[in-house]
């Protein structure tokens, strides 16, 4: 990213911007910052961009629609002279001069449509639900109406301290032509004490319901593995060092530090490298962090 140059005339205690010049290869962005969040990803580092910042051919932009009403969804991205059907409220774009409009700027905008409405079905005796997509955080109860792409979170409640929950979306379908019954399941992502879910149209059944099934079970000990020559691990509960190969009870929060004391990109279990770079990583052990068919959570990083 390059900043544009301003030619400034200073006279009698005031200044005037009399011209703006750009390098020949600069591509100027043009977007409404109240509706679009644009981030430049370069060498695993991030920079938030503003309208009239400049970028170069081939650079990666993470574009996200912001301040969208909770009952709306992005239907189409318009980037320069290119129109792209939206599969979500964010989009990864690689800068191309071919997409510049007549003014030689890369204008970024989007169109919205009415989002599809569903009901969330869950046991509100065991889960405390929230819809984080509204201007105010809405508490969810069983059969509350929600919209596609809403961001929901669920926290366990009224369960034994020795137990934990496994939560998944469950959808049963029946194909009349093939005479086949199917049962689709996928586990919710768990971050610390919350299960996270972004509403997906394909998760709804024929009654426009999305069913969240939770099972209470005993906490288990999960094996962790990491390179002790590069990473130091501490238990936040006991403030004691944890060795690679140890088995740690679900719910215990661990802290990992790169011995080089440099900011790195962390990865653990089924979570790929987290951006931006950081010196430390902390998370609570949970079975949902295990990759498919794996028996241990591997913690690693790259610089």
C-alpha cells in the first residue's frame, strides 16, 4: 500500500491542497468506508485501507460488508467493472487493472437482498443464545426467528462443572425420488466458552427450522503436542509449565509463547494459521478442537 502525495501550499497561516499525484502503477481505491471494510493482506500482515489509498496489481484484499441490517444479505459484489455473485458478506479479491472503471479507479460496492428467515431450535435450558448481528445483542430462546448469515453464539448453562457440551447442527432429509433418508450433522466451532454459528440456508429443513442438538458429557483429557524447542506452554489455572505430550482436561486454558519472542502465525488443532501475527496464543482445551480422526491437538506456528 502506498499513500498518495499531496502538494501543499502554505501561506498566511493556512494551507491549501492544490493537487494530488499518484505513481503510474498505483491503483486508487474508491469505496464508502461506512459500508465497506477493506483490508490489505501482504506477507501475512494486515493493513486497514481507506478510500483513495492505493494498491498494486495482484495484491490480496479482504473485503467485508459492514453495518448491514440484520435482515439483509449481500447479493452481489461490484468491484470496478466486474460483478460477482455473493456467497457471503465478505469476499477475497486479487487486484487487477482489468477491473478498473472509466475513471481508472477501483470502485468497490455491493447490492443487498432480503435475507431468508428461519427459526432456531435448541434446548434453552442448557444453552444461552445470542444474536450478535443486530445493533443490540438479542437474547435467543427456542424458536426465535433468525436470518441467514446472522452471527449467533451459544454458552452452556445449568450443567455440572465436571461436564461439557458437544453441539452440532442436525438436518434430516428425505429424497422421494431416490427413496433415501439422509442425516447431515456438523459440529459447531467452539471458542473458549462459546459455540459460534453463522446461519446457513443449507442447514434449514423443509419447515425453515435450523436444529441445534447438544449432548452433555463428561470432560475428557486431551493430548497436546508442540515443539518444546520453539514453544513454551503454561496453564493459566496453575501458572505451571506444561510439557508436550501432556493430557489436559477440557476447559483448562493454556497459554503458548514463541521462545523467539517474535510475533508469529499460530495454528492449533483444526484452526489454521491465525492472523495477524502475535507473540502469544491462548485457548481453552475442548474436544471440538481436534481435527477429524485425530487424537491430539498439535500447536505450531510459522513466521
